[in-house]
C-alpha cells in the first residue's frame, strides 16, 4: 500500500481525530488536521499533501465552506487529489466537485462510509491514484430517480455506469457483475456512444459519463 501524506479539514473534533488515528494506523502521514475552510487551504498549500480530505460544511456558516476551500485548492493545485465527505446526499455538491476535475483524483463519500474501514481506505487509495469515487448511496438514489439521459441505456449498461460512478476499474466491474473484462469494455463503449461522448484529447470520458449520470 502506498503511504500517503493527507491533510484533513473537518470541524467535528471526534471525527477529525478519528480520521487522523485511522490514517496513521495504516501508515499514512497527517501533517495537518484543521476545522475550517481557510485553515484547510493554508495547510494544504504549506504541506503539499498527496490528498486532501474535506468536510462539505464547516465553520462559520456550515453551508459549503469545505467545498469552496476545495475549489480554491483545485485552482491553485490542479493535480491535488480531493476526497470530500458529507453527512447527507447532496447532488449539486457532487456535480460541482466532479465538474471541476480533469486528471486528478476525486471522491465524494458519505461520512457513514468512514465506519467501513476497508472500504474507506480503498476509496482513499483509489482517489490518491487518480480515480473517481462516488458514494454507492449517492449512486443508488440517483439511479432510483430514473434520470432521462439514461433511458437510452440497457439495464446492464446502467449497472456498469453505476459501478463506474463508484470509481470501479474495468476489472472490478467485471468481478462485481461476474462477466469478462471484454464484456465490460464493450458496455462502456456503448455507454459513451449513447451519452454522446466521442473521444477527445482533453476530456476524461469516464468522468464525463458519471457527470451526465448525475445531472440527468
């Protein structure tokens, strides 16, 4: 497992300290753990971590201070991986977070996911390695709404896209659905075609597919 440098922005002291303890137990380094947006930006710029973990809502207003701090860091350090935590499913925040990213790892998880240590650390590693991870509950709720752009997709293609939205690789999708990687690649090609996402040198089509999925 790659050892990471992680800066944390979380105002709840117990969760913040719990994250520090958990990450250090797995061999990661936490040079700073702070409780508000401006302090998060300052700490990330000072320490240059591999990844930032940020709560969406932080002092003083408890609205989107964490997300605004993340957007500022994305502008200043485009290669910085970001994992955002939220208490509830907030679709707009997930969309904004993903829309701002091109090439760097991005994750959006519900705080309950931290309790599943194996899943949380796996998500952290995937985001740090440049992957995109969306909480399965966010995916489930959006899938249940029957979003219009997805009507062109077959049920199997929707399953594949849901797993893509969770940040799964082709091999992981294949294992989850008990199919071959070749079958997964074919499904993904069909998804990109049906969502009108032709190859482009400056676009990450998997992320764009997930955005189309979230936006409907």
